[in-house]
C-alpha cells in the first residue's frame, strides 16, 4: 500500500480468521490482540503527519513472524 503522512489506511478483513496488525508502533499503532479484526470489519492505520518517507514491514500478529502474513505500507 502506498500512502502519505496524515492519511488513514483502512484494512478490511474479508476472510473468516481474526487478524491483528503487528507493528513496532510505526507507521501506526499495533492492533489490539484482545480484539482481533473479524470478518467484515476493519482496522484503521492512521499515519501521523510528519511520518518520514519509508517502507514499513508489518504482519499478522497471530502468525508470529515477519516471514508470514507480510503487509507493507510505503509512506511517500
């Protein structure tokens, strides 16, 4: 996903598994592990203004590894 600082990236769950976005707090907060995003719901990744241009690697927290369930946001 390519985004700009100050934007919100809305990530929809369209399968039957609950998901939590794993981040190190950048470019958006780590998802709530006690409240996974269920089918038909979404997680809003709010990218703060002032976030420097770079690519962020994230993944599904429950898959437990950056080698599984990868998700990238490139902030321009």
